[in-house]
């Protein structure tokens, strides 16, 4: 026991000597100088400045991806509604300047105003007759509320402006040789617009752009026969601003201001919804790198 106590005291003396030596150690302690810290902060600021535009682009890409998926899903929904209801379902779109008949605008002023912010971005589904209608008493029905594409995304204006029997061509910018002939939307003046409650004569309607699916889920022009060609819906990045009076800056029933950002991005062939005429199925017609 005495030996153990002596060893314990020796150990304590040794620890005390080591502590004293470490306290008197002339070597400086490690750490960052002010210059080093400022250098690191400057590098971080430069990296952040370079990264912000990239993050903004990621946001735009996410909006376009969401728009692509939304359009694919809703085209599929229109097709399924046609099959389920055993009727022709029209996916109708909001064009620009659809109030060009002033008598129409006056009769439907409230509904017209509500749709002004949906020009080139809004759509819904309509059908003449559905399950539950009495025989011989078919009526027009809207099958869903008006919907819009995500903010910053719209359907290319030229798709609305091109005549139904004419087209413009979009070519793959990567040089794969793939191109798409974009025909104008089909137009109809018999579909109630902008609400189904306007379906009683003597109302007249503006020509409304649409794509239609028959009861077999195929693209159609007349409700029965298959459409003669595939349908392409090009999407664009940018903004569609409702018309305003240039002097007072108040809202006016006039064509919107349409801006593509960057200009001409609707013709890059990367965000085109392709709908097969025979099957009615929609896919993203994305060109591939060779």
C-alpha cells in the first residue's frame, strides 16, 4: 500500500511539471489572421455572385418542367373524360382579344374580365352532353374550372395566330434533323364561352381554339373521325400582361403585351407537347443530342 501511495504522488508531480512546461512553451497558438478571414469572405462573396443567376435559371427550368407535366396530365385528363363520358370532349384555350365583338363583351363583361389574365395560359374542358343528360336534351357542360399554366409559362402566341390549315416549322437547334410543323389551333364558334351558362340563343360566341377527343380517346375534328395529323402545342417562357391604357395605366379590354424571355424561345423545339392523332396520347417532343 505504501508503494502505491508513493507512485501516485510521483505521477502528480510529473503532471505538474508537464503543465508548467506547456505553459512556458514559446511556440505561438494556431488560428486565422484578419487578412486570411477577409480573403475567405471575399472568395465566398464571388462564388455567391456567380451562383445567383444559376439558381434563377433553375427556377425557370422548374417552372417549365412543371408546365410540361401539367399539360401532359391535362391532355390525358381530356382524353380520359371523353372515354369515360362516351362523348367528344373539347380542351378549349383562352386566346388573345377574344372580346372583339363588343356586344359579346357587354353581355359577358364579368366573365370576360375574369379571363383576361388567362390569355395564352388558360384552358378548360367542355362537352356537348354527358352521362346523366336526358335523351334528346343534351346541353353543353364545362367539366372543370378554368385553369392556368404556371407563372412565367404560356402557349406560344403564334399557335393561336396561325390559321388552322397553315403551319410554321420548328427545327431542332442541335442539328438532329428533327423538325415539327406547328399548325394553328382548330377554331369553333359553337362552344359556349366563357361559361357554359351562355349556351342559350341568341348568344353568339367568339371563335375559340381547341383540341378535341372522341369517345375512343382519339384526336378528332368532327367528333367521330380521327384527326388527319398529330397536334403540337409549343410552350414558351416569358410573360403575358393584360392590356392597359397607355395614359392612365388602367386595365382595358385590349390585346395583351406578350414577351418571350429570351426572345424566340418558343421555337427551340425543346418544350413541345406532341399528341398522337390515332391514340390521343401526349408526350414531350424533346429532341435528342446525336
